[in-house]
């Protein structure tokens, strides 16, 4: 192996480690902030949530925060697999995209969203889900019985 090849491999490892550390810090920070916001929100919302729509908005915010942390974990898993296999796996990238879109779906105000926006997001979700199924099926073929 030449010096240039060793240099670029070391550079790749360094960049991936730096990204993993930054992502880990971001995930821990998001988790800590979400916990603080949850505790503060419980005290603030206690006695102020009088209707189901108000409760729904509060729960939607919590779910969006959880999906944001899960999105970070999926990105971490994608980096980890890239570090091991030295290639990006499409199924991981599609799963990250699905989580990101699902997070937005949870936060949409359907009463004020245009029909075209809802249709576009539905088509995007169908395309991502269909792509995920196809990638899984063709990258992990099932034995014939």
C-alpha cells in the first residue's frame, strides 16, 4: 500500500471519528435539552391544557423531539456502518429519510396545510417506503422454497 493510500485511509478514519464525536455530542445535547423542556413543559402545561387539540400539540412536539433523537442515532449507525464497510448502504439512508419525513408529518397542521402539500408528502413517503422495501428485497434475497 502506497503512502498516498495510507494517508487517505487515515484521513477518512479521522473525519469519520470527528463526525461521530460531533454527532454523539449533538445527540446527548438534544436528549438533555428535550428532558429539560419536557419537565418545564409539564409544569407549564399543567392546568393550561383544557382541550384535546392543545394536548395533541403538546404530544406532537414530544414525538417530534423523540424522532429527532432517533434520527441522530440512525445517522450515527450509518456512519458506523460506513466506517466498517467503507460504503454507504442505501437502506440506511432511506431509513434516515423516512424518519425525517415522519417527523415532519407529525408536526403538520393539517387544518392549514394545502392539499398539494399533503399529497406531495404522501407521495414522498410512498416513494421512500417503496424504495426501502425494494432495496431490502434485492439486497437480502429470500431463499426460494
